[in-house]
């Protein structure tokens, strides 16, 4: 029995050691598929592994858009959907609205990295009422040949603004893909989202909009730079707050960052693109080599700026209006779209052709500056949180540069670390038990040899 116990303990140690080795091999194995948030390794022309651009993987419930309004599948509020769209195809989705809530429906196309796209390729979004009235429309185009990146925006029915599209009824979100004859003919993945903003309580008057100010924005320079890792989508965006953040973006890659901006506050983001090692011909010129794009909490495009890049330092910036509920009645589109507190998104894009000018990723420094005292939220007649509206103290404290969502890489590696640590602790415990057991056996054997045989025990004496 004692031999069996010793064998069992030893076998347990060996089994745990094998599992621990397997966990270590799984963590370091080059054949394991990498996370979409951190890119993947592929062999370049020299045979040396190179990192591939991170890509946005569509998430949500599968839906199939219709060709007519009568067959349009209904979308539920606060829900994300995924679909596919072919060149020059129109897909329609049904949205049921009441007469008091504001509605926002977004659609983003996710063309595969390296796809051929033309200057005017992109998406045309339209929100229509039951009688065919256009409530809102937006075009999102690449505006440069082969500038492959996630592209899209949101259309809105804002309650209490204007006279059309204010009734409770069935509405239709129409998504049309424009595509030149020379562009890739494959279907693009789509990610769609529909959210509702509740109305204010009866008798409530929103505070007037703060003054935008006309002074040119200045970059934040004070503070110790911290590391951030932008995600390839809204869901995996890295949360950052006031401060200086560093990251790297590969050619052909778009990385998202989200900034918590409360009521009455104003956000300014500078994106400094550093110099990078030249890749052969230093005369290569990419007209729209780098880009900075701002989106609202409901994924509505606010503004986008770009600049040429050939390996020399350059900088872009986006300065938002102060957040105010009253902005929805404004005239400037970049003010109207900053009408609620929440996470504001900033996307940094490096054109695929930048790979012809530089080697590897482009170092990027984000200078995030959120100014102003947070004001009380308007008196909503319901919870606007499902629409992504609002900022909590936890949101600000948690903005530490890390990404979130299923596409992040920290989850799997964290689980591996925990498993590794748990197995390591188990191994130490079992080894300790085995050593104690063997030592106890030896002590028992020595004791047995030192005690003389007692009558009635052991073999009979030899006469």
C-alpha cells in the first residue's frame, strides 16, 4: 500500500510537470494563432517573420439585409449585428421608433487588408421614414486609392429637432456599397449597431451650449509617457485619459482609442507620427499616408484629417466642441455630433503604401487633453447607458491604455499565466508531500531496526 501511495504521488508530480511544460509550450509556440488585436506573424521576402496588421473582426448577431423595405429584418436597440455586402449592393434593415427617443444606426464596412479600393469607394447610409422621407444620410468614402481601412458612420433621427421623421413608425436603414469597376469584387463584412437615446423628462430644459472658442489647440507636453495598445475596432479600443500615450501602428492598420469625456468637457487629441527607418527608396511619397479620425459614442463620424507621410515626423490633431445636450440644435456638423457625454473614439490609420517608404511599424504618440469641469447630466426620462451615453468615475480611473473586448490578447495570456502559476504551485506542494513521505518511511525503517523483537512478533528465534 505504501509503495502504491509513493507511486501515485510521483505520478501526480510527473503529470503536473508535463502539463506545466505544455502550458509553457502553448504560450511560446510559434504555431499558435495570434490575437487579432496584436497582429500576426508572417514570413517576409527575406524569410524573417514580420508582424501583420491587426484587423477588425465583425461581431454580433448575424443578420441578412433585404433588397426591399417590406422584407427588411428588424434590428433591436442596443444590439450589434454583422452582415456581408457586395459591390454596388444595397441592403435594408428595419427600425421601429417611438415619437420621443432619438435613434442612431451605424454601419461599418471592413474590407480585407490589401484590398483594391478606389477614391470614391465606400458606404452610403440613409435613414428613411415609412413614406420614403429621408431623415438623415451620410457618405463614408476612402478618398484615396487603396486606402483600405474600416469605414463608416451613423445616421440619426433626433427627436424634437426639425419637423420630419418625428412620428412613431417603422423606419428603414439603407446601406449601399459604392465600388469602382477596378476594385476588388469580393463581399465586405459589415458591422451594424442601433441605439436609442431617451428623451428628457417633461418640463426639463437643457443647459445652453458652452462656448467653443476660436483659439488654436495646443498639444499637451507635460507628463511621463505611458504605453497604450490600440485595438482594431470600437469594441477593443484602448481606454486613455488626459496624458501622453505611446503606441506603434503598422502600414495598412487602423487602431482605435477611446477617451471618456463628460458633460461640459472638451477633448483635444494630437497624434504625433514619428520618424521611421527608411525602406529603400526614401523618395517614396504617400499623399494621405497617415490619418486621425474622431467618432462620437454612437459611432457617428465627427471629423477626419490626414497628411502625407514618407518617414519624416508629422502631426495631426482633432479638437472637439465642449460636450452639451444643446449642441444638437447647432448648425456646424462637428458641433452637432458632440451632444452627449461618453466614450469618444479616435482612430489612427497608416496607409498600406507607407510600407514602401519605411520598415516596420510607425511610432505614434497620442497627446490627450480633456479640459473643463464635469457638469451634471441632463434629466433623462430613462437610462441612456444602453446607448453608450454617460461617463462614470470608474470609466476615467480605468482608462489606463489597455484594450477591451474579445479581440484583446491579454485574456488568453492571463489565463495561461494563471494556469502556469497554479500548476507550478501544485507541483511544489506535491513534491513537498513526496519528500515528507519518503523521509517518514526512512525514519520508520530506522526505528524498526533499532527496536529488538518482542515476543509474539517477527520470526521464531534460531536455537
